[in-house]
């Protein structure tokens, strides 16, 4: 572009989410979506929503939803924040909490949106290498920094850490805010929500997109001290007064209220994940122990990118990252048992086609 | 707050939207909401939405909605952007287009969110005084600046400018981006959308919250050259991949498709506005010529703040701004004829109670 105003324009490199397709016949294992629909109570809440009232603005704080979440987690309502997906919640948290000249720290292998927000908001950052088994070393996070963001379980590895690890990080970072991104925690990880009343430097972020089958509804949440949450609300109110629409608020409340459905769905995904992981290992893959709704796998003698492309040709979408250290790995979302069987059959055919050469 | 991490926290002064109330009996004329429900086609789209599919992410660009808007306005789909309400669209536009050391310009009497975004994103700004009749002087916008944002019609005055005025501003600012915020344009203002193919420095922002009765659904849009829109999309994808949920996309498309309902609703609001303005003038108020769904009025011998508070006691909510130059004015949203009659009766009683003292 060579326009008189070119110097005022922002050139940025966005995060690339898992590909969407208009083709309904694909087996979509590339965006960590839940293969099961949301709770029937959610569906009822949407169909029964008084749409005539949409002429009015929603509650700016999505009050009913913060209240439902507070009750669910045994917190005070002023310890809860909701936003337009956990991506928005994290973006606003950067603006609210990462305001230092020192770099924020996060792992080199992690959610690839973290550095994108740093560049968007001019937040300096430094990545810390995970070890060869993709394990985070908490000591890497002891030195002076402007804040810490860690996903637990980590993505795209699925590896989860426990309370001792999280407290170690929190104890060694009392002078900054530590954000624990628990997008996948419901699939068997350790949640730091219980630490909120113990650590005033902790923010926990969760999402309705994975375990609650509501990726299409855009709901994320943050939990922290009333002080930190009030700052996050103030920043949100400097960006957009009403990020959650009224239908989403009603859907979110219905989801939180149907705990039996929620737990049942999670258990189905976990059972499928464990079986699928075993079968994949049986085919010679290295599969990291996952506490999420995906597995991260590699077979040293098989080119991951070629396998990814071959799967796509058969309408099976998985995720491949062309990034240092993980460019021979695949991230495979856990779908239904039927979907995973189709994928396993594809892999078997693919591997025998290789050995047959 | 006196915590070890206090220096990393952001203290901000947010925009304050018109008060919401849990009381259903109030007459709500304080947030420029539409008193009529959205189109029956919108309501059908929500009730008929396949909520089972909410386990999947929405289209990141809300493609179906950008396509509907492109067709509606005779533009190419890549000249259209949608976001979570026009507030988010403007916030992202600041990040995409206002990146200069020079201040951006906007009127001193205008939408009070403009300086809030400047402070959030560290964008320098300078306000330009409107004249004593609240008219914007285009010459004030000729000098060197980092960008211009103007609402047309202006808020909270409701005053609208025509094509000559807009082209004057655009011609004198070819080296920056000019954002025309048309939140209220459908109620009789001049839309600069027809200028998009003529001026590559123009961004027009609109919203579904007022004329389309969808404040509760959070949909805003930007129109501009394919080049500018692609930059705006890239910035959006650095903040949040999916700001519009799947139900909102379906509702938005249904709204755009039902043009007869849209025009009928607008005409009802305009007829009520004209009658209400006349009656208010008859009671001795100065009422500015409005091309929006509100009027801005003042009666020099009546204290606006006291009237605002007295109305609130009778469950009639209007808007009062305790700001320089406009602290004896009231902004009154146009409701139904019945609502405006109740308000007029209140005013008559209030005025006679004053003269009776």
C-alpha cells in the first residue's frame, strides 16, 4: 500500500484459528470443539428467549451469568467477570494487568495467541522453553517479569500441572499478576479457582467453548479477587459496554444450571480420549498424557504435515502447526467414538500405504 | 490499592452508558433504544436456530452477515466488516487506523466514548469546539492530525450534516483516516456509504442497536475500501477471532432481509419525534433539529438536572450529562407515542409545579 495515510495504518500478524469449512460432511477434529451439542436446557433457553426484548441493551456486566458462575464456584459475584469468549477475556486482561516495561513470561510451546496480544498492545514478552517432554519448569518463571500467563492444561500439548506447581509460580510472582488459562481444565485438569481467596495476584480464565459445547455462543470468564475483577470490568467498559448479548447470557446461565449434562458430556469425551490415546500408541505414536479434549501426538518416522494433508483429502480435519519444535506433531481434537474410529481407520490405511512403498 | 503489583495495573475511567433498571415498569428514554421489537423474521430466526450446532465456532468474519450487508448497500463483501456492536467496531478502528503521534480530532460535544478509547489505547486527541448552536465547523478539521472521527448525526445533539460537509472533511484529510459514525443515520440523516468508492480514506460505522431494534444482540458494522477493511479484519483477528456469535449472525441476516419492517419502524419513530419536538417547543423548550431517535432539549429557566431527577422519581428515565456546555440539556430518546405522552404530561405537571411555587 502506498497511500498518503499508510503511516497511520497498523500492520499486524493475527492468530490463525483452526480452519472452518462449509462442508457439513467433514470430520472436524481441528478446533477443539466439543462433538456433543449443548445441554437441552440451553437449547430451550434460546428457543424460549423473549426476542421482543432485544430492542433493549443487555446487562453490561452480564449480571445473571456472573451470579450463576459465582454460585457454581462458591465465589462472590464480584470475583467473577464474563467476556466474549476467553480470547476477549485474556485480551482485556493484558490491557488491565500487563503494564510493565519488563517482559511478561509464557512458555515457548503454548497457545499461539499469547504473543499476538503482546504485539497488538505493545506488551514486551519473553518465552521460556519447555523441556524435551514439553514440561514447563517453574524455576524459569522466578526472575523479574511484567506478568505471567500459563495455560493449564497447556495447549497444544494437553499436559496438566497440579496445585504445587501453580502455587510455586504464584509464590515466586507476588509482585505481578499471574493468569492461569484453564480453557481445557474441565477435562481432568487441576483448577486454581480454589486459590483465588489465597492469592491476590491470581486470575483464572475459563471458557464455555470446549466443555460446555458453546463455542458458537462466545462466552468466557475470569475469576480473581474483587479488586482485580473490578479493574478488569473498568477496562472492559473502556472498550465495549456490552460484549455479551442477551441470548448468550440466557444460554450461559442455562448451561451452568445443568451440571448433570455438563459432567456427563465431559466424561464421554474423557473416555473416548483414553481409548483413542491407547489405540494411537498401539500404532506406534508418542501420545502425551492429555487432560484436555485433544491429544498431541507424533510418530518420528512419519511426516506429520503429510499425514495432516492426507487426512484433509479424506475430509478429516486435524491441526498441524508449522512451528519450531512441534513441526512433526499433530493436535487431534477428541470427537465422538465413531469419528475417532474413522480417523483411526484412516491412520491405519495411511501407515500401511507408507510401509507398502 | 497498595499491593506489590499495583504498578502493573491499569487505572482507567470508563464510559458510562445509560442506566439499566430491573424494574419493568419504567419508561426508558435514556439509552436511545428502539421502543419497537425487532422484525418478526428476526424472532423466527432465533427460535428456529439450530442450537445443537453451537458446539462449533461461528464464522470468524460472520460471513453471511457481511454478505447480506454488502448486498443491501450495493458494496462488495470485502468492503464490509462486522463487530460486537458499533462500540467494538470503533475500538478496533482506533487500533487499526489511529497510529500517529499527531492528535486525532473530534468535536467537544459528541459521543463521550471517543476520548475513553483514546485513553485506553494511548491515542493523542484534540477536541474542536462546536459553535453555540452545536454546529461543527469543518474548517476546524483542516489542520494536521492523526485521524478524524465524527458522528453524523452527532450525539447527543441529533444534528445531521449533508454530503457537502462530509466531502469537505474528507477532501481536507486525504492523509489520514476519517471515521464517520452513523449510529443514528437511519432516522433521516445523510449516509456517506455512497462515498466509499470515491474516498479511500473513509470508514463508515453503523449499528443494529437503534434503527434495527437489536441493542440486545450486539451487532455493528464498518464499511470502507477493501484495503482498509482487510486491515480492520487483521486487527480484529489479533484481539478475538469470533466476536459475533452464531445466533447473532442469523438474527442480523434476518434483520437486513426484512427491509419493509425496518423502514416502517423508522417511520414510526420519525413521526413520533416530529410531533414530540413540536409539543416540547410549545412548552417553551429549545429543541435542536434531530435526525436521530432522540431529541436534545433545554429550557433556560428550568434546571435540567432537577427535571431529570424528578422524572426518574416517576419512573421515567431520560439522559442528563453533567458536562461543560451541555449541563442544562436533556437527551430524550423517542419511545412510542404513548410513552412520549406520559412524558409530556409529566413535564406539564412539573412546569406548573414550578410556576406554582
